[in-house]
């Protein structure tokens, strides 16, 4: 993929992760994590084992609402 497009997807992933950290509703947190994960998949490719470490980290943060990590489809 062109470098400009990859940079855009990486930027969008960062924005989604920032929004996830500020989310106050569990559904919003989950949605932002899912979107960030999808953007990162576009940049780096899908993890072969379905790793969702980033979403797990956000979900287990002390001040974050408890929500399950997003599932891969």
C-alpha cells in the first residue's frame, strides 16, 4: 500500500485509541478499540493468532470501564 495511505491508517488508529481512553461508556470504549484494531490491521496486517493486546490493555486500565476485548471476525 502507498506510504501516504498507511500513514493515514496509522494516524486514524492513534486517534481512535485516544478517543477510547477518554470514553466514559463501555460501548464507546469497545467501538473505538475495534476501529483502532481494524486500522492497525490495515497498516501491519492481521495478527496470525488474533491477538488483541491493545484492546485488552485499554479494557484493563484502572480507570476504564470493564468491557470484554473486541473479537475478531
